[in-house]
């Protein structure tokens, strides 16, 4: 194996498909702003996912909202 030094150009990335993790966002009914539910899902698994009605405390208005799969918008993860 050849030695690599700090001044060598970077190696090309592998062609392996990267996992795309998405945040589950729900629109607040009071403010109409998207709010993170604190959950993530792999994008290719989302169409087959079964999600029951869930509740979360909204960061925008402070109220408790319930949501289901039809209410979700997939967004970039927060981390």
C-alpha cells in the first residue's frame, strides 16, 4: 500500500448510496410555522412507515398538538 502524505489530493468518495436521514416536521396550527417533532426517519423507509397519532409540545406556541403521518413534512435533520 502506498504511503499518503498531508499534501496528497483527497481520494474520491465511494459510490455507495448515502443514507438520507430526515426530520419529521409538523405545521403548528396556531402560528403556521413548521416545528420539529424530535423524530427522524430514513427517507426511503418513509413511504412504508406506519405512524400512529402522536403528541408533542410545540416550540412556537407552547401548546400540545397531535399529528399523524399525513401532517408530516420531511426536512433536513437538525444535527
